[in-house]
């Protein structure tokens, strides 16, 4: 039941209250509007849901009547931000269904359904807002799209120390390849020595997407002018049964073959990779337009057959 004192909140006061609500995700914008406009009237409009929720609503009412609130769900702690209604306005339900098929480990009801170009444009504008820093501190997020936005915002940070700290704070909450792969901070390219140390560290992590991210940073930043054979050793040292780690390792070596053929080909000739990664590297390299026809012919002779494991 909503507090009888709720209506006394003024434009120059901050009041915290605990509210017992019955909510489903799509009723949250209704709750926000109702609570910010007339707290007592919100109760009937939000009791139609089926999930018991304990919501901690923190109000900072300014001249613009900004509402900030967080919800602690039974069995799951999540933080809802004022960003949710703005993200919901960009929703494409058909895209949400499509995206759910691409990230099978993500709960479909956690996908709002915002197309990446729209989310990139939103991130570019939101990065200039005062609430951006606060959003980056509110972890974990409830929605997949919030995690995508978080990754895009981190990619725009200009201070290396802040970026590394924010990335390491966020990585434990990354639970799918899409969020992992869209995160590529530009500032990393200006600090190669620091990045190398961190990328090696990340690639050794037991957490699937921290390891994948580390390999992605090695692939992105250290296979061109900053190349060193030690980068190949680091990637080859990764041992994992996790599909998304092995896929990134194969992607790394396929890219290495395209950019550093002479240094990378011995890893296949000498069978220094796991069988699955070895064969997937050959497959991906043969699909690449950057690999010549002659190189592809050589690679096809190196495929390890089922009865020919080392």
C-alpha cells in the first residue's frame, strides 16, 4: 500500500519510501508517470500484474519533476533508472524477437528491442548528459538493451584510467557475445602498453566474456603495426570448452592469418591449437576475402579429420 504521506513530496524535497507493488515490466512506465504525477492514484493502476515486487522508490523532485527510482525484485536485484521510458520509446517488438534468437542465453523478456543504429545515436547524445555517469554506476541492469547502451557508452570514454576501471566493473555482468563484441573503447588505441597488459590479463580470466573481450582487444589492436609474435602465444594459450571463447580464438587466428600469415601459419602446421579451434580457424579463414586462393588451398590440406586427432 502506498504511503499516505506520498502526496506531500514537494519540488524541493527528497523523500524515500518503500512501496509494495504488483508489476510486470510493461507496466513500469505507467507506474513512473502515475507516481510522479499523483502518488496515491498509482496504486490501482499498477496492481494488475502477477509478480510480487518490493520497490524502493527514491524521489528527487526538481522543477522538472525528475523521478529516479530503483526496484528490488523478489529473487533478483535489479536497478530501474529513468532511462527505461526513453529506451522503451525506441522499442521494435519484431526486432526484439529477432534479437532473442541471436542471443539464446538471454531471457527474451529482458530484450526491449532497440536497433543498434538507434542505440548508437542515443548513446552519443546521452554521453553528454549528467545522468550518464550515474547510469554507468547502476549495475546490474535489468535489460539487455541497457547493457548494450552501457558498452557503447564505455566505448566513448576518453580517460584511460576511468575507462579501464569502468570496463572491469562492467565485465562480470556481461553475459552474451553481442554486448561483449560491441564494446571497443577508442581510448585503448592511444595506450597500447597499458592495453596489452590488461588484454593479456582479461584473456586469462575464467569468466567467458571477460576472456572473449581480452582476445577481441588483442585481435583489434595488436595484429597490425603493433604486432608481436607474443600476441599469438597469448591467444594460443587460452584453453576453454566454452563455445564463445573458442569462437573468438578461431576468429583471432583467422584474422592473424590474413594480417600476419608467416607468423600465424605455424600454429596450424604444428597443430598448436585445440582441434575444434584449429578447424574453425581454417573454416573462417577460407570464408575471408583477405585470404588468397593459394593460401586457402594450403589451409584446406591442414584440416584435422575426426580420425586424425593429435
